[in-house]
C-alpha cells in the first residue's frame, strides 16, 4: 500500500522569504503526485500535480514542486511567500494503474508572518 | 461554474445520535467521493461512487456509516449511531470521470460529537 509522509507539521516563515514543504512517499508501484492547499474553513484546492514528463512542475500562486524518484520525494517550493499563503498544505499520491483513490499526508501548516 | 455544495456546514450532536450530511457535486461530474478528515490528519477516503454505483467503500465503517447516491447526482452520508471518535470534517469531492486527475472539494461539514 502507498503512504505519504510530511515530516513538518508546522512551518513558520517571514513574508517574502522562500519556503520548502517536504513530502516523501512510499509505494511499490508508480504513482501520480499532488499538492493541495486548504485555507481556513474551506475545502481542498489543487495546487499542482506530477503525472509524467518533466520532474519540475509549476502550479498556481507561484508554487512549484520537483519529483525525485530516487529519493521518493515531491517537495513543494515557493521563492517568495505572501501573507495570503498562510494555509494547510497536503501532499497526496495516487497509483497510476486503475482507480483514482488519493492517499494524503498529515499536512503542513504554513504560517507566514510579517 | 458552481462548486461542490455541502450542508450543513457545522453540526453538533451527542453520542449515539444520528446525523446526515448532504453533498451536491459539480454538474456533470460522474464520480463522487466522501472523505473523513480528523483534526491533525489528512483526509481519508470513506467511499467513492461512479454515477450511482459504489466503486470503493473499503474504509467505510459499515456498522454505523452508510451512503447513497440514488440518481447519480447528489449524495447523502449518514452516521447512526455516532461515536466520539467520529468528530471530524466530512469532505465531499467530485471529478468528471473515474480516471480524472483532479478532484474538486466542497467546504466540508464539521461534526462534533459530545
């Protein structure tokens, strides 16, 4: 079975600083990878996804992520954060073959401070 | 385009009572999902429908949880009787088809069982 690990439960960062949110996954077969963002009292919104091809994926709101197969990682990055980026970020995986069940990590709370 | 609608947004009940949640997916979306998100954890898939048929309910506690999607459009998730550990946010999501890569999430229903 596949699993996702987000080691950092909280990441505080100052506005305009860069940030990296870490995600590692475990799976015996190939997977698709996703990052979702959840603002307070809202549902999840897709930030970006890796399906195949270039390992550097760009998403909405200036976020990007890099798929590293050898390290089974899919870290999320933004070169300069804004107050409005304060939210919970979830990494998720889905098997490439059959079905579209998402397995989520436990989430990372990004808190952007002035 | 209207998003995924859920009601109620908040519900407080006592243990052993019953509760029902309603979800209206995006128009035309054939696949509907119910997730349970316990505080501090990522969403966990409870049940997945393809039109009005169940695709995956392997993580649904069937002794107390039930769900239906009678006309292949909106769906109801019921808990009877509720336990304290059922306190969570219940998220509904939909996607255009079973193989679609993006799931669109509703705002969720926050259930508190006292």
